[in-house]
C-alpha cells in the first residue's frame, strides 16, 4: 500500500482545523491503517502542539510530528523572522519527507490557504501541491460570512489545481438559520 496524504487548511486561523484533523484521524484509524498527524508549522508555542491536541481529541493511536515551531503567535514567516530564523517551503518539505512511512498522513497548515510560507510568496496551496496531497480539506468556520470565505478559498484551491472540498465547522454557537443558509450556500457552490 502506498502512503497517502490529506492536507488540512482553511479560510483563516481559528476555524477549527485541528478539530477536523482529529475527526479525520479517528475515521482513518477506524479502518485499521497507520496514521500520522503532522503540524507543518506551530506558532505561539502552546503547551501542547496542535498535532498532539488532534491525537488527544481523536482518542486514537497515531504518530504526531511538528515540522517547525516558533514562539510568537504570528504568521509563519513573521514568527521565523522574529527569531532570526529562516523558514521556507523547502524546509517543511524536507522535514516531511524525512518522517517514517505510514498509510495515511494528515498534514495541518497554519492560518488560511493563501498564507505565504516563504519569501518567494509561495503559500499553503503550493505546499499541498509539492507534497502530493491527494485531497485538500478547506475548513470554514460556520458563522456569518462563511459562504463567501468558503467559495473564495475553494476557487483559489481549484485555480491552483488542488482537489478537495469544504468542511463547514461549528467552532462556536451559531444561529440555526445562519447555519442552515451556510450549509445550503456552500453545498450549492461545489
């Protein structure tokens, strides 16, 4: 069996990407395959990184890795610059390729799909392409404005040749009629 990769990104920060990674890990490990949860870059230096949090939320056995970590809660390039370190798509790709093999690798980005990951302006869409992600999951927070954000992110990903879909995620309570419109509006967009 070959190793397969899902890349999880979103429309923004705080949309619940780690929750989605946990759900995917739970689903995949339930089929008896070996799963890795990988956080591409951790910023903000939390006491427990997103990869470990996703595994704990999923309640499954999965290897966890973080490719790069920076103390400041900023976009990856800004956080790296603040520490006098360099950060690039190649740095992450090299670190990812050095990990042990598995059946499924779920990789979580930081922020939204168009966040730059190197000085050349390449972003998470480029990263997903370079790592050969079979599918890209675009997480959209279920709140007012979700339809616009989701459709823009999906169009951007499709323009870049990525295959995947939207995941409408309830990160906070939302008025029922807004949730219904968001679901219907995003379903009709795809």
